[in-house]
């Protein structure tokens, strides 16, 4: 269990911030980390936090645990550590990042569902673990929409459509024409059946009449490996994984999901900007925090505010952007809960249209 002081300086955040943060994040992703790691705050950092914040956060009389339903070292884990450092500074309390991978995130989610609603155990989940799993599995130990309390989205998680450098397409229109001309001959990769990349590419394939086959990988690293080896030419995945290869000229980004361009790839248009509107591409995944069912209203409100402040901090915002996400620092439990409820049937429709059957 690693302990990181919450008194980290902001001195490294200068004009070369993104390059330096990318290096740090990539190094962290490549390190072998323990499955459970802690983020501890030195008491001196509390002096910089308004007294009103600490007074409101009086519930944190013991260490707070953020459960990450994935192994240490992944993008969600990195975001959890960013949040943990900033939250610890606000609370004057240790924040422990507890990695509980397995069963597509269901193990970690169930741990939070079964925890006491005292504000001391939270889930940092993704669209898949907190929403689409509901449609991917016939039987689960809990329903995230009814057994978790929405607190706040931390960041939006757009993904990018990329092709290898030898594909004769420099923009999305050229890609669609090329895909149509090669109908029945192409495959696209994603990080799993039912993933956002799978669903978006299935829609693109239908739009182009391309009949593209889906190659489902156990994670993005294997997908990228096959793209660089020329075994597949098309893929969709996270910016954190893809950007180094885009920068190296080995992959070409054609469009990103969501309604706005992404800070890490500002020159790449959204699908809508490129002329292809569909709910599958206008949706953006997210990372968000939630608590167990029955969390009192005052704790729900406080955690929403604590999350917003953690993201809005200079270092929090910069590091989230460097990880390939879009920070969300103005969410609320009510706003998040409404979006969560509204998006659920959309994902359900997309999964059904892509022929994904619950297992």
C-alpha cells in the first residue's frame, strides 16, 4: 500500500504542463502497482482549505475509501488518485484508493452497494460499470440505477476513431467512402463487446453500408498492438491510450465522440462537426462517483461539492485533461442523477441495435 502526501506542490504546472503530465501518467500506467494503495494527506495541507469546507466535512472521522472496480494502473485508477489527493486536502483525512477488479466491475460495485451509507465508502465508476452492465448481464447482484446514490460526474470520457497511417482517409468523409468501397472486407477493434467503441463503429458501419466486422479485445493495449502490426486498420478507444501513437504518426484520429472537441486533441472534430450525427456518437462516457443507496441528503450534497472542488483545483483540472478526459466541475447529484436516468435507455437501444445479448 503506497502512501502519497497531500501536500504536493503546484510548482510543476507551467507552460509545458501537458507534456510533463503525459509523461508522468504514462509512467504510472506502466508501473506495476499494488492492488490497494492509499493517498494520505499531511495535516499541514489543511491550512489552505476554507474552514467552512472542513466544518461541513465533519462526517469524515475515519479514512474515506474510494473503490475502483478495475486493476491499479488504468485510467480510472489514475483519476481516483488525482481525486483522492484533492479530496484529502479538503477533508483533512486519509483517502484510500481500493482497487477491486473483476467481473466487468461488478465486484467493486457490489462492495459499495453493501457498504454503510455513512459517506465513507464511494465508488468511482464508469459508464460501463454504472450503467451498461445493467444491459449486458442477465443476473447481477445489484441494479446500479436503484442501488447506488449518484453524487457527481468527475469527467467526460470521449473516445476517438483512429485508423492506421496507411489508410487512405484524412477525414471522416473520406473514411466513410473508403469503408463503403471496401464493404465486407474491413474489421474494427474496440476494447470489448458492448463498449462505446463497439457501438459507435457498428453505427458507422451501417451508415456506410460497409458491413465491418467487430474485433473485440480484452483491453485497448492489445487492440493498439494489432493496429500497429497491421492486423486491423480501424479502432476506437481512449485518448490516453491512443494519443502517443497519434503523436508518433502511426495512427490518425478522424473524430471524437461527444458534443465538444477534446482539449487533448483540439484539432480533431466531433462526429457531428464532421457531418455524422447520431446518438451513439453524441454520447460521451463518463467517470463519476456514487455512494450506496440510502446516503443521507446532506452527505450527498457535500460529496457533490467536494468532488467539484477537487476537479476544479488547478492541478486536478490539468491532470484530468492530460489523462485525455474533459473535467466536470459544476455537476450536482440531481443533475447527474437525471442524466444517468436519461442515458440508460439510449445505451440499451444501442446495445440492442448492435445485436449484443445479455449473458
